[in-house]
């Protein structure tokens, strides 16, 4: 369960942060499940890890009308990327 914050009402953009290992498992276009049966799509992944937080910013777009700017939501990302060991 990842907690994310709704950043923009007009475009319904959600911003979250993931660790570098999780970053390797996600891709732009992956489906995101947002609490209360809403869905979204990963629209952008920052190219680098933030040196202070050691996290990567991920942007999620959604058409949901049930969430508003400033809401905190729980999300689950359905990964389509394969991970090699």
C-alpha cells in the first residue's frame, strides 16, 4: 500500500514516491488502483532518485471524480515490467 497525494484537480494528477527497487518494477502506462475502486495510469516517472529522500517521483493520471486536490489516497500499482535478477 502506497500513500499518494492528489496534486491537481483539473487534470486529476496524483503524485507519489517509490524506492529505487520499486522503480525498476514500474513503467509509464502501468495501471494504478486507487482506493474506492478507482483506477489511474502512470503518466511520468522521474529519471533520477532524489539524493535526500532516496525516492523517485511518480505521476499518476486519473479520471476519477471521487478524489479532490489535497486528498491522501492509498494506491496499488499493477506492474507490467519484468525484473531480471
